[in-house]
C-alpha cells in the first residue's frame, strides 16, 4: 500500500514523463531521482524519508513482484492495453502465488476476448 502511495512522488516535481515525450530512460531516471531527493529533504530526512526513498527505488527497480503487480493494477485502472506486458512476463513468475495469479489473469483475459 505504501508503495502505491509513493510510486509517483517524484512526478509531483518533474511531471509524468511518458516514453512518447522523447526523454531517454536514463534522463527520466536522473530527473526523478533528483526530485525524490528534493522531496525527502522537504520531509526533513530521517526514517520516514528513508522509507519513502527505499519504496520508490524498489518500485523503479521493478526487482520483485510488488512493483510489477502495482504497475499492472495502475495500468488496468487507466484502461491501458497490457498485451505487451502479458507477453513479456509470460512464464516469468517464480512464486506459487505469482504463477497462480498469472494463470487466473490469463484465464480471465481469454474469456473476455
């Protein structure tokens, strides 16, 4: 839940930089990282700012299932076409629950088509 709240915190300063904006991933990451640091300074540093920064970095790194599931949820709520995502993640879930969710989602998507 906390990750869902802080995942766009840097966008409060730099705006939502979409891939169609012509900004490289490296530049987007640089801008957002600087914005995150600024937001954490505004919060006065400390444990709360550290936790926010850690959650934001975890989301950006997309290193485990939490950020991936959050990105799916956000995209679904925005009505985005997720076909590319589903194709790129097919067979990549490692945990039993991740595999079960992936099968359930695939089953529901087939029924909708």
